């Protein structure tokens, strides 16, 4: 099917979604490009600052109305269940759209679309089952702790898994009775617009959701600074996140930040090596390494280092890099030509720093890959953890392998990073796994597995990988404000004024 047909089935032609209206954005035209061959999927309009202000003002009116924040939790939950059902009804079309939007293999985008539906279902279920509290009374009064919506939420998402990261913010924020102005990454506007259409069809009232494709430094900035925006939920790079936190500090506005990573994977000599080889490859090379939780620093116990690296390298060379539409492709292209150049510069830097290339380090040729932004799975060794390519996030298919001698020095090196997003441990010794997992400074640690995700388990970054939590039953509370109620039960007037 031509790309334009896949797009037009789900996204109204060139329009953006402002305050419940589909209309042409007043910003520049943007051509969405298929990273696998550089062809244009569709031209969309983008928002300008006036569109952003209009969306925010509409949101501020819409969330307060009885047909949204005034709904009982089980009533609002019904709309979220409907969103999930509509996502699943359009599952294949959305997966194909996301493939075009960011070049991920179709096998991966199908999983992401299903996970977005699960996220809406999960938060619908949380919404109708979360209790509020009657706290222990300390006198002739009753005390309660209740939770209210925050108001207008700006949700700002990156390009690497748009439908999943959009859902992770939209579902809990809408469940909590807020309005959301969503700004997807500039390069991946399509799936977010398709999601807006689904939310509209499911009965999300007019104005409660807007989707504003456009430049982060322009539209994102307007959203963050606007006085009617009462919370920003951001997923993206650490430097952009830091800038948002500064503005939030001035406004005294809560902010959730899911940021970058440089996650260590640790393989001990007693590990099941078949599992570890597969897990390490999956951890770094799936999604072409364009994953915040990519296991990009590999520490292998010295006694098995050479054998393990040999197996790993042989298997990395066999990975199928190519057409994202093909069912058996393991790695698609990188998102843009510019991003591939940045990955290439990091590999060149690693070599200048003294690294040795074990595989990859180049663009693949043949099978029509020259027009796309492909890059081979790349492994380097011979560097220390202090090298720049071990300390900075590359966000591509580049792994640096290092040997380690003992647990203490391993933990020190693994934690020697400004990031603290995730880690992987491969060992059969459960006591060691426990010790290392507890000592690692990261929000998520996988033991004898990697990159598994469950919506019912919280996700957060430590150190410069973020602030705040997403997912899990209490993920919905990130989009609510707590309020205490005191009910006087004494028959006599308060004594003080007598
Ligand atoms: P990015 O920070 O460049 O952009 C993220 C979003 O912020 C985009 O929508 C962008 O347009 C917007 N933005 C850019 N400048 C802005 C500004 N000044 N004000 C407001 N918004 C602005 O990140 P990216 O390149 O899209 O994504 C890659 C990064 O995202 C990586 O660092 C990756 O680790 C991180 N990431 C983190 C997680 C996580 O959960 N921790 C998940 C996915 C991606």
C-alpha cells in the first residue's frame, strides 16, 4: 500500500488537533520522512505559538467541566477502555503508521501499539479501583486524604517509541481528570495525531486533548512557560529536561522528567552464557539502540571475557539489518541522516580515544539500504569507563565492552556515570544478583533478562536520568494533587473563642 494511503486512513490530511478542532496549523509545513528510504510519507502542518496558546486556553476551560473532571471515576474509565478498544481495532494500521513515522521494524511497532492499548486499560482499571483514605482520627473530627486533578498538563514526548510514550502520559493524565496538550517530537507527528482521532472517537470531550506537532524549542517552550500549564511531563534528552526543570522552578510547577541513560550490563562467569549473549544483543541493538534503557556499557568478568566477546561479536554480525516492513528484520534504520552522523561521530571519537572496532562501524550496503539511514551493529573494546563514549549517551547501535575483575570494582565502575536509568545482571548466583542489584544506582535493574517492561511496575530514572515516576498503580497520582479534608464532629463550638 502507498505510504500516503496508510497515513490518510488514520490522520486527517495535514491538520493538527487544537482545542478539539482539526485544522491547519499556522506553523511551517513539515514533511514526515520514512527513515528506511528517505521518501516522504506525508506533509503535515505544524503548530505555531498562537495554536499552542489556543490549545492551552481551551484545555483550561475543558478540564473543569462536569463532562470531564466532574465524571465519576468509573465513568471516565469507560472512555479510557474505549480508547484501548479503538487502538486494538486499528492495531495493524497504527503499527504500519508508526513504522513509517520512525522506521522501527514492524514486529516492534506491533508490540508498541498493543502496549499503548494496555496502558489505557491499566489506568482505567486503576482509576476505578484506587481508594481514597480516611486517615486515623486524633480527636473529635474525621480526616480524609483525597486527590484532585491538576488542570492543564503539557506532555512532551520523543521520537523513539511515540505511541507508547504518548500513551504512558495520556492515559494516567486523562484518567486523573486533567486536560492534556501533547507535543510529539518534530520528526514523528503522525501516530500522535492518529491517537488524537481515536481519543475523540472514544468520547474525550472537546478541548480536553490537543496534539501540536512542531519544534520543541518553539512549541515546547510555549507550553512549559505558559501560566495556565500546571504540570509538564517530559520524556527526552537530559539537557532539554534540565532546561524545562529550570523554567518549572521559576513557576513552582511540578515536573516529571524521563531522561537519557548509559546503562551497564554485567555478565558474571557463572551466567547462562546463551541467555546472556542474546540478552546483551537485544539490550543494545533492538530498536537500533535508540532506546533510553539501551544496555550500552558491557562489563564481562575477565575469566570469560575473550570467549564471550567472540560469541557476541559473531552473533552481532548476523543480525538482520534492513527493511522495517519485513517480519524478520531485527534492526531498522536510525531516525534521521543527522542522527546517524552523530552516531558515526561517536564511533570515530571512540577510535580516537584508543578503542578497537570488533564489528560494525559502518553503513550497510546492498538490499536497497543506501537510501535509508541504516547503521551496522557496532561493538568496540579497549576503552575504559571514563572514555567519552562510555559516559555520553549515543542513542544508537553502539556497545562498548570492558572486562572486570571483582564485584566491588564492577559496582564502582557501573555506577560511575551521571545517568542512572537501568542496568542488567547476568549470573546464576542469586545472592550475588541481589547484592549487585541493590548496589546499582538505577531506577530499573533486570536480572537474567533485559528490556522487559510491565505497565504495573513503576519506571523512573535516578541521577541525571530523571525525576518522578511513570507507570504502576500510583502512576496516576503523578497527575493529581493531594487534598486533606477535616470534618468537625464535636457538638460543642470550638473552645478557643469562648
Ligand atoms: P529531545 O530532548 O531532543 O526531544 C524530546 C521532546 O522535547 C521533543 O518533543 C522535542 O521537540 C521537545 N523539545 C526539544 N526542545 C525543547 C524545549 N526547549 N522545550 C520544550 N520541549 C522541547 O529528545 P529526542 O531526541 O526526541 O529523544 C531522545 C532522548 O529521549 C534520549 O536522550 C533518550 O534517552 C530520551 N528518552 C528517555 C526515555 C525515558 O523514559 N527515560 C524514553 C525515551 C527516550
